């Protein structure tokens, strides 16, 4: 008599999970709505619990921002989770506790980080979790609530880590030398994304688009080849920065402070008011932050500074809880 076959091992389903998404530098100057990279030192955390009720519920919002909508239809993370449920036809729901570590209107991808952290945590609760890239479309749905458009420059960087090119339906990670660093300075003033986008309305010359396309190509080629000279030649935003600079107090002096420390280039992070510079090493980036902060201080603004590898981290699962099947 043959021995009975052992029942196949099935992993226990997860009841709850917690995920973290880092902040990011959106646009990277020359890649409006297309190019972004993640940064260390700031981020959002989402705690997701699987519930029997087929809804998305936001139980609490904590951290540096607490006055966000708890109606999931008006919350970026809530909309992203609703899109996930609908696309997969899930019979169960999600309850979310959001811990904000990125100030809104900071130019560091605060709304995007909420979407990504919530989706990464919820994905861990699925019987068959999706590939990371498959979460992108749901994150775009959520991001549109905050900014009014489906752009993935912050989302792609958070989902994959490092420097990422994000089109409307594809993410491509761009190779960058490990020693290259970013200096990022956030002044304590709010600049709403919708207001910053409104500043871009108006007439554009064809030559501006040609110049911007050339600069973007230079930056991408320089990153792939590890050629700082190419990046220096290309990291100049001639299309968006001139129209948004007046919205940021003392921007010209802050940017010049970044350039004075051998930056490959410097510009507005995302919609602003944060300003970033790219450097070939950590020491130059560290020195630049002090001068950039001093320039903001001259305008009466306190600020926070961060130095991060351009190859920053991706969003990650940091805790999970199993239940008996």
C-alpha cells in the first residue's frame, strides 16, 4: 500500500501589512512628468488590514499631515486601493491607517508616496501578489486626485527605486553611478501642485521644446554612460523652471548656491518649493545643502536638507501579520 501523499503546503494568508514609500525628486528638471528619482530620509508609511466588508476604509491619518480627506474617493491612497479592488474583482476590502512623513506641497512626492505605500502593503495581502510594475496604473489613478493629471515621475521612482523614466504605461529604470548624490532642500513653505501646474499655462516656442528634448537626451545618455560632462551639459530646464521660479522665494540664489559646489545641475524638485542639485560625490552634496539653506534663510525661511544617492530606495514591505487559513 502506497503512503498517502502529503497535502501541498499553502502559505497562510496575510491579515495585515505595513509598507514604506520614500520621497522623490520629480521631473529632475528636464523630464517634466516623466523622470524622477527616489531619495532617502523621508517617506510615508501605510498600514493596511484586510477586512471582510467589500470597501476601502480610511481609519486614521497620522504624522506631519493629518487634515487629509478620510473619504477614500477624495484621498489619493484611497482611490488607488479602490482601483486595485475594482480591477481584480476582490470580494474583500481594505482598511488603511496612513502615517505621513512627507509634507504636502513640498515638491517631494507626498501624494504619490501615500499611493505607493498603500498599494505595496495591500498587494502583500493578495493571494497572488502582482509584480511591482503592475501597481503603476492604480497609483496613477490615485495621483490624479491630488494633481489633476496622471503623471508618474514620482510614482515610478518610488515603485522601482533609483532614477526612473515613467511614461503613461511603462516604467524604465535608468542606470546611474553609485557615487552620484543628490542634495535636496525643502523650505518651510507650501506650494500646491495645482497652483504650480497653473503657472505653466501659456504660449511655448517650438525652440524651447527642441532645447528641452536635447537636454533630456544628454542627461539620460550621461547617466547610462556614467559621464558627468554630458549631465552637466544637459541638466538645464529651459521649459518649466523659468515659469515656476517666481513661486519659490529666493530661488535664483538657492540654485546658484547649489551650482557653486560643483553641481552637475540644479533645479526645482517636482512642483516645488524644494530645490535639488546633482553631484558626483557625497561630500559636495553635503556642502551644498548648507549654502542652499543659507540662501533660503536670507528669505526668512527655515528649511530641511537631505543628501541621498540618486540610486535611492524603492518602496518596501516592512511588516506583515499572518492568520490561520
